């Protein structure tokens, strides 16, 4: 096994710093995250689309990183998997930053297709002002039916 199972790719642009994490966040992630921390300038966009799993030690490492980084930088989370969204809510990661895009499960109203769709908060979600609930865009299915969002997205209300 490699010394660390987490890869971090850091790029800088006009908006700040994009960090793409991929692999596994576990007890060995601390060094990689610490190396990232020194390279953050401006706002941090943390793309977690390539993260396959996070164990309980990894959560600790991630929270330590976010705790320190969010003091000096605005943090947003991109491409959160359904698992990461669960983790995000369970661990209260919203204290450190907002989710800007994530994956949610959709089912077709006509055929048995079920799939994960990437949701961009600013583009695909809106808040129903009457019920105060979060409504997600639907997508066309290849069968001609409509893909409708399955899960409760109330967690996203804070980001709208
Ligand atoms: Zn369909």
C-alpha cells in the first residue's frame, strides 16, 4: 500500500484555488491535506468528485484541514457524491463552507431507469417560496419519460 491513498491536484486561477481530491481519505491523508493547505490562495474550491471513500480517521483529518483553512479562506465543495453529501450533513461540514454541486439520484417516471445526476446548486435548484422546500430540475430520460429527483434536498436550502 502506498504511503497515502489520497491524491490532491492544486491549480490556481482568477477565482482562487481549485483542489481536486481523489482516492481514499483515511488516517494517511493528513500529509497530503497539509501540503495542500500551504498552497491555497484566495477562495478554495474543493472538488471531491474523485473521492472513493472516507473512513472515520479520514473525517478527522478532513475536519482539521477545513477548520484551519476556512479561517483564512472561503471554502466551497464541488461534485459531492451522494455518500459525501451524507457525510457532509452528518459531520456538519456546512460550518466550513457551502456545496456548489453534487450528485443526486433520479428515477424515470416511465421506465425503470435510476441514475445519479450532477446538480449545480445555482442552476438546477430553486426554493419554493410558499412551502420553503427545495425543488430540483427534472431531466429528460432516453425513453421519452422524465427523470425526477428522489431524495430530500432540504439540506441545500441554505445554499440557495
Ligand atoms: Zn425512462
